[in-house]
């Protein structure tokens, strides 16, 4: 009995010396848990409330570093409404997905088509191309059409039948005609309002819209855009992730496209914890304002055309800011072309479409194409590249949906599909050197 009591006393004494176990760490970061709560009710929202909820979720996720974001995304269970938001942020940062997106329809109408090729190519049988072939947008539509046809006729494998429909008298009516004619897929429409109109109701065909409006693409459809907002996000990602910028001086012009690009870049930078210094007008008398900034920037973002940037560059130098990294929107090339006059832009890095600065599989060089068709020249060349990529996406949407980290190298950039049906575009980057844009290889920026 005494022996038993002694053993119990020793055991209790040993227990008294064992430190209590620390509680397990929470499964997610605090910002992730807040975003998860917002995402849980997202499906019940509409209109402005839905847009504001999206912005709040993205703001919370943007505050996470890469490792935390990747860890928390991988921990989310299948079907968690936050996963598609988190996955989109991962793709924008160039990070891999832990698994495929949670989506209702990944076929894009491909169920009755012949099997996919080894690389995932599985085009529709009959494609309706919806473009405003007359009216104010006809010139833009022609460039998109010619780029689409360049890709179509450059494909040596099975191709769908093509039917073009003029949306000048109404996109919804054109789409209804396309469905009645037996097409199994549609590409278009081109205008933002038209895209919102066709996505307001369930469209009669799966489609690849050629713009992005306020409405989310319907299940089984997608949206592809060269929007100023997307470029603004790319600029912010470049500054925050690749440059590690913490304080950015933003100088933007007053045109609508410039404002939209600048606003998107500012929001994205601020979401990432970057201080954005604004309020400096781009003019010839900005020197004093540059010398009286509230805090010193570590990078400059110019959302300007070439003439504006040429006027700003020497004033940055006089204010002691000329040695800072300078990043610009793609509008920087508007008004360039004479190297002797463009040397003032040397050192400025900007996003661009790969086809404009290098060869892209399936297309002749841009200069060669421009010698044959006017729609591959000047500002229209960007829309020509956009049309080419619309063709590429026509045959690869199902592949992009089914393979978690699949992408295609397009004429406008590397293309991926997020969990909401939006094509995400990662542009190429160039730097002015000797007054000439020079493509930058990855890792050389």
C-alpha cells in the first residue's frame, strides 16, 4: 500500500512540473477569417453591394504576404466561397494554385465536341463572332476580327465553322440569332454595356465576352478584356511584388483611360500596404510640388502619354527623383517612334503586349503583319493581338478550366482563367533604352 501511495505521489509531482500545452494556432490569419466571413454571404448580394463586398474581400487578401496567402488558400475546404477569391489573388501574383477552382461548369459547351488534343486544344463546332461591324466601333471591331481570323487560319488542326453577326443593332438580338442558327459557342460582344446586357440573363450560348462590365460572367462563359483596370492591377503588382516598393509617387493624366488605370493601381497598392503619394499634376510647373512632397518616394508611377512623360522626366531629375525606378502605363508609347526624341524616356519600364516587341507563335512579326493589313498598324495592333488571343481562348477554355495551373502564351500576355470566369492577363514588360522599347526577360526587370 505504501509503495502504491509513493508511486502516485511521484506521478502527481511529475505532472506538476509539466508545462501546459499551448493552444493550437488558428487555422487562418485574421485577415483570411474576416474575408471568409464576407465571402460566406457574397452570393446573396447584387449590384453595388456585391461590388463593395468584392473590394473588401480583395483588400483583406491583399494584406497577406505570399506565404500566408498560399498557406491559407490550401487549407480552405472544397466549396468554401473564399477559395475562388484567394485563388485569383494567387494567380495575379504569379503564384500556383493549390487545387483547381470551385466552379459549376468547366465545359464551356465542349461536351459534344471531339476529344481534346494532347495540349488541351478542343475548339467548338460552330462559332458565332459578335462584333459591331458598322457604326462608331467598326474600326476597333475590324482589328479584333482580323486578329481572330489570323489565328483561325493559322491553325492547322480542326477548326470550327465561323459565322459573323453585327451587333450594331443590339448584342442580345445578335446572340439570339446565333443560337437559333445552331452555333454552339459565341465570341463577343465587344462593348461593356453589351456584355452586361447579355450577362443580365442566362445567355442562350456559352460565350467568351470581349470586355468586362459590372456583371459576373454566367456559369459556362468567360470574359476577356484589355481594360484600364486590369492594367492598373498589373502595374501595382509589379511595383509591390517585383520592385518591393513601399512609397510610390503617382502622376497621372486626366483622360478617362488614365484615370481608370491610375485609380485601379492606387487601390491595389494601398491594399498591399504601399503608401501612394498623389495630387501632383503633370505640367511644366510641377517642380516646386515635387520638391515639397510629404515623404520621399522609392518609385514613380507615370500614367501618361509620351509627350506628358517627356515634360515630367526632367523635372523629376531636377527635384532629385530622377534616379528612382520609374514605371509607366502602356500609354507611354503613344506619341513615340523617333528614338532621337524619345531618349528622355530612357529607363522607364512599362507593360506591353508581347507581340508588339517580339515573335509570338502562330503570328508573323508585328512589322510584317503591319505591311500587309492596316489593322495591325499603330494603336490598332493592340486590338489585332487581342483578337488573336480571343481565337486562342476559343479552343482552350475547357483546358484552362480543368487544369489548375494551366496557361497559354498569347499575343497580349500569358493568359489564365480565374474561378469567376475572367481571363487574367500577365503582360510582357519593356524598358526604353536609347529611345527604343527593349523587351525585358523575366527576372531582368
